[in-house]
């Protein structure tokens, strides 16, 4: 297949990578077949499952697929006393079911080099990285295979680092976005820029293509970011209630019915800032200690699972962007058709 170019897109939409089983082959292939980019969020996925997802999607589409990964950093657990306070923050939660909390042990995350094995075999059009810049050898390898590389930036300094890394494009993530903030070093800064302000800044100084992400829910939103110079719109929340998405029943229920609530950014679930629909867990965990990312994600795994299987949506993450109330519960094809009509009607 010829290398991906933004100008080839029939529709300037990238269905966002969303780790945790949301991105199914059916969802990804529908967007790719429509002339956009369908993405998989493979943050925690094993190489075997990455291979299965990519190969089964390739049977459904010859369009553009994006495989997305987290760039995890090595971590040390804090001393026993701090570990104990992190455990206590969870054991005192007002949750009725019995949940076992265990301090996780290394390895805390999958090895990127191993996860990328099936990507080099299957050769999707694009690989993107979130939370940092991968090793230079990875960017070189992708480029040698004709795979385009995109990396998330939340400010200009990160964007300039991405330019120096040799990547092909930048995903500009505004504060409105659902899921994890792509900030490289959460211990140092987070300027929390709104998407439009970030786009204006990046378009002034960066010549690489920029994809816009954060709070984009309809055709007018896509038109607005394209007018600010974006090469495409990356939309996550807008696809969460599609019939083809792997979104859990309780997550869908909150997206469709919790319109009396807003979203909040929390470290509580994973140890890293991420935006989701406000619930009891987020409220109670405000200013509470957490293990470093992603050890906190492992620590809260049993709680999130039990909350989900008991249909109690108050102790599980419902990642969503600020504009989730505009979500549509339709098939993916219908969402794409409506977006296209709105986009062309302006
Ligand atoms: C449920 C969910 C999971 C996400 N997982 C990832 C991920 O694995 N990798 C990634 O780069 N971005 C992830 N994101 C962020 C998206 O790439 C994108 O920045 C965000 O969806 C844009 O905001 P919106 O949800 O308002 O459209 C996730 C977002 C959501 C809502």
C-alpha cells in the first residue's frame, strides 16, 4: 500500500485510539472503509492480541489503520509507609463489595519492543505514541517500513521535541479531551491548554501536520479545527456509543444518562491525569495519594472490575471528553454519515 498522506483522506476523521477494548475490528474497519483512519489503543495489549486485532481488521478493510501505544517510563514504588497510605485511600472507599487490593510488582507495563513485533509484520498505515516519545530506533524502523509516525503533544515544547524526533505528525491534545492527558512529564508541568489555543500556537511554529484532539463531537467542530490549520480531527468520545464499539454497558449508561454531571481530571484510577465522567471514586480520591503510573492502574484493577460487574458505575472509570453530552448512540456508519453531512453543510 502507498504510504499514508493526510491529503488522501476522503474524510478528515481519525477515530481515536482508546485502550481498554473500545476499539474493535468492526469499529476500526468501518471508519477506515469510510475514508478516515480507524485506530486501536494497544497501551496494555499483549503482542498476541495485537496480532489478532490487526490481522482480523485487515480482512475487513484495505483502508488506513493506526496502531497506538503508550510510552511508559520506568518507575520505582515508593517506600512501604507511602504504599500503605495509597492502599488505605482505597480500602476506606464507601464501596459495598469485598475487594482485594495488592501492591503490584514489576513488570508494571508491557515492553514496547515486544508489542511492536506484530505491527512491523502487519504494517498498518500509521503508528502513534501517547505520553512521550519512543526510542529513535522505533521511529526509524516505522519509517523504513513506510509507516507514518504521530506523537501526542499538549504544548509547544513537547511539539518541538516531537519535530526533533523525526516523527511525521503531531496529535495536538487539548484539555477538553477524554482519557489520559498526553503530557510527557506530569511531575514537571501541565499547562492545560484548550485545543484551539494549542492549535494556534503550534501552527505558528511547527511545519509538521497537526491533528486536533479534544472535545470534537460534530461536523462544525471538525470545520473549526480545520480552519485553524489541523490536517484531521481525532475524535474519541464521539465514537464511544457506536454499536460496533467495545464500550462496556455501564460506561454507555453514564455517557447517555449522566447529563447532570460534568467530567473531571483525576489521577486516582491510574496514577496519571485522565478525564472521565465525575463519580464517587473521583470525588473521594481528590488529593489522595496514589502509586506512580501505571502501578496505580494495577492496584485499582480489582475495584474497577467489581464495580463494573456489579453494575455500580461509581467506582470504575468512564473516560469521556468535556462535550460527552453531545454523544450519539448510532451505528458507526451513521455517525460518520451525520458528521459528513454537518461538515459539508457549513
Ligand atoms: C475511552 C478513551 C480511551 C482513550 N485511550 C487512549 C489511548 O489508549 N491512547 C491515546 O493516544 N489516546 C487515548 N485517548 C485519548 C484520545 O486519543 C483523544 O485525545 C480524545 O479522545 C479526544 O477527546 P474526545 O474524547 O473529547 O474526542 C482515550 C480517550 C478516551 C475517551
